[in-house]
C-alpha cells in the first residue's frame, strides 16, 4: 500500500554511503545489503530491475513534443491551471538558490517548468524540461520518479541519484492528490547540489497541499464540504482539514489534513459514513442558523475528540446570498480567479478581460509599475484556449534600442555585424499559437511602432535582411505605466497603433487604492511561513493600509518576505521591530486618515495603541457586517487574535 503524503520521512544518509553503494553496484551488479535508507534502496533496486546502470547511457529517454505533448497538456489542463499560480509563488521563494520548479503528470512527464536562467543550462543537460519523462524506469532514482513509486514526498540529494549524470542535482518532490485520493501529479524543486537546503521539501509539500486544496474546492463546488481544525481559528488556514460528503452522508473525499484529523486512510473514502466517525449529526451543521452565522462550532468524534467545524453547502449558500453577489464573489475557477483576493476594481478588470477571451480582441493593461500587469496577462493567457501555447513576454523598455528590432522581428543570416550565423526567428514568431505580451509598449521607438503596426495588420513578420514573410498567429496583450491616449495626442505614440492595440483597455489599481490588502498579505505570508499562522499587529496593519506603496505589490512582497525572515522561532505576529528601519520611518511619517490615530513611534504608549487597535477592530467589524472571518481577513490577522482584541477592556 502506498504511503500517504503525510508520512514522516527518514533522515538523509551520509553521501559516502551512496558513493560506496554505487561502487558496489558497478563492481558486482547488485546493491550491498542495507547500505542506503529504505526508500532510496528500494528505488535503486527498481532502477536495476529496469535495466539501468549508473555509468551507462540511458537506453531510451522518452521526450514528448508536438501533438503528443499538446495532448498531455490538455489532459492535465485542470491541474496546470491551479498549479501555475502556486508554482510562480514557490519559484519566488527559491529564486535566490538558482532552482527550477517542476510539475509532472501522474506518469512522470514534465508539463510545466519555471527555472533560474543560471541553472537552466545545467538542467538542460539532463532534459529537465517540458515533455521529458522522469519516471524511474527512464531516469532511475530521482525525486519525481521516486515520489511516484513511493507515493510520498522525498528528497534525493546528489549521489543518492542512481545515474551518475544526475549527481549534481538536489531535488525535493511531493505528490499532488485529488480529493478522492487519486494521484494527479508531482511538484518538484531541483537545484545544484551545493545549494541544497534542508527545508526545501517542507516548502514543496506545503505548496503541493495548497494546490490540492484549490483543486478540491474547484472540483467539489456542488457537494457538501466540511472544514475542520482542532482550533476555531484554524478554519480557513492552510492547515485546515476539508472533508467532502454526499447527500446521504458518505465521506467521499478529503484533503491530507482532513484524513489525519479523522484518522482515516484514503482507501476508506467512499465506504465510510459520517455517523461512523462523528458523534454529532451532519444535518446539525447544515441547519439554516449555522449556515447564516458561518461561525465554527464544536463537533464530537466517535473517539471522544472534539474538533471545530464549518460546513459549506452550495444550495444553502445560494439562498443566503443575493444573486448579484454570487456572480461577483467567485464567477469562475480559472487562473484569473486564483489571483482574486477581493478588490472590486481588480475583479471588475478580470471580469471584463474574461469577456474578450478567445475573441481576437487585443487587450491593453494600464497601471503603475509593480501592480502585477504581467501576472494579470499571464493569468489571462492561462485562462484562454491558447493556454497550452507559449506566453512570450517582452519588456520594450529593457531591450537596447539598437537590438529591439532584431529581437522582435528576427533576422536572416548575416543581416548585420554580430548576428548569429544561422539567423533568428524573433520573439514575435516564438509567440505562434500563444500570447504575445508587450510590456511598457509606450517606450517602443517610433520606427518600430510602424513595423509592429504592419505586423498586426497583415499578421505576417518579415525578418531583417530579407527573406519571405512568415504568417503569425497570437493573442496580443500590451501594458504600460503611461496613458497612451495622451501620449498619442502629443505625438509620442502612433495614433493608428494605439487604436490597433486598444481593443479593450483595463486599469489595474495601485495597491494604495485596493480594498483587499489584508487578504493579499495573508496570501503572501502563507508560503513564507509554511504551517504557521503569522499575522500583522493591528497598529502596524493600520499604518500599512494608510501607506502609499510606491512599489505596489512588488514592494509589499519584499517587505513581507523581510519581516517574515525577522520573526523569532516562537513569534507569530509581525510587529514594528520586524520591519526595515526606513519603512518604519515612512509608515509613521505618512499622513493617516482622519479616523485613524497611528502611533507617533513604535514605542508609543500602550494605552494609545490599545485604543487605536479597538477603533480598527470595530471599523473592520462594521465593514464586514459583523462577520468575524471577513473582519480578520481585512485586518490581516487571525481570528484568534481578533477574539483576543474583542475581549480586551
């Protein structure tokens, strides 16, 4: 029987143990007895049984491409749509260590990768790229293949890899399971063995659980879901258990935390009834009063243990929520909805963007630097029918003026001094079948604007240096921090190009205008503190909400990552002393709204801070209509902290 994804992992062996085992295999064709950790030894035995040897070339290296790869990507579209946003966030956490984040399907075929440019060339040597198979029968012991075989997360370090060409890698992978226990794929982080970190596996497993939870909520929208935790404030956190029940009370699905809380195995899903696990009736959780209050209630298990629970039942949710709100709260389950944290202006932009999906209408995104224009464009691409095609992002302000024409349109061999001898197809042609994203298009030189206009009109690209025109087919998204209409009126931007790219103009709000700062902070903090319940002190949160955030989301992410790193081992609340000194000065000097009384310094009198916190808490409760959970999310604090604030005199 496969181990669950929550099984404890053995400790890593000494590298010399794996080296001696490999020498024994090369000399005798078999493993020495009990020289490796059990799961690594089992994997080496499977590798030998597959006909592999550490020092020999792999007999066959399956690598999907063309129609076969497109079919695989289509089959895994649902997994990809929910995994990509988490992978992008995970990559930001491991970026300093030159890693690649990889997603495979349930057969070990890589379906999506995000890589550090400095590590990609090394990864290419062992085909760590989309379409390659990393099943054990093809690659021997490796984190992806061994996770598939063992059914649990593993880390494979250096010489633990069976094949010698893989020794430079350190890899950590975790399975991604559906709510009914079936294996969907594997999430992996791979990097140079010299940069291995002992906490990578924990980070990967947390990210895999995030994907699993998102998939469960998406797949079970029309079923009864019960959210569980040992503490009331744990409901809604990444640590919550989620159980899916049928109308008759059978437990048909659960996430890993839900199984652990109920002490069930995945094999018991579908055959276990609610009454066999819980002493309290399911119907009691689904009563109209309980569904209206949405507050966690205590429930008793048959073994005498008490948990807190909150039920979601779609039919009752629809009854208690006006129809217009149902459509705006969660209109779609796609890549755009994965970015939605509640701001009405951002949500309206996403709603408009969805309406022009796959209709050949170009999109122009306006917004300040750092508001997430490229992230929005990529999510729009991932929500479209072109999601399996390339997403080619070009920053028109970052490419040198003397190179941008050749980079965009390509060139024939010998087109100019220093050109590659075999020419280049150009970035526009690389977007074929996918989406072309032109960032900061307002900075494109006027002569190139003329060439781009011709491409958009004729849908053909003519490379520099002559050569036949080549047809191109891509969706177009442009972005700018400037107002192109004004620049067009001033003659700084071609008017005819402006009207060509301005099929639908969207404005993404700056962070200072968004109403979902608390939810954004929670979303960013979860992966930074896996398994933790980190929140922001209310007086600090008030100043963060009043701050102008000149760097927008990019600045917020940096601030939270730094503050999270400053937390002590037992600290769960980000306070003034966790923030950078320069930001603290800016926060305290910034003008505050009339109804906020921010402290004069981090060491302000406790009484004034307490009064300030009570004002913030009361305002959050008023804005949420008394909804404790929503108020806590808006403040960026846990429900436990909010309860404590409410109980203070």
